[in-house]
C-alpha cells in the first residue's frame, strides 16, 4: 500500500511540474452556479435522512440484528 501511495504521489508531482499552458477561462460566476445547484441537492438529502432517521435505523438494525424469541430451526416446508 505504501508503494502504491508513493507511486501515485510521484506521478501527480511530475504532472504538476510539467503543466502545459491552457487556453481556458473559468467565469467567476461558475463557482456560484455550482454552489446553487449542489447545495440544495445536499441539503435535500440531509433533510430526507433527518425525516426518515428512525426508519433508517430500524431497517439497519433489522438487517444486522437477530430475531429474539423466534425459533427458525423447526420450520415446515
């Protein structure tokens, strides 16, 4: 893992040293537009999580929890 990290860091460092000139222009309002489109989406997802938090936790507990008091060893087919 350390070797992979070292190689990736080296590749990124070499790429940053030899940056070619780019003829591009980023409008100053692009950041605001990005924020206006991403922020409501993130806040919407957070709102859904807050509203349905109890259902989400019950669902996860149901996935990983055991059914106490239920004996499934003698099921009839």
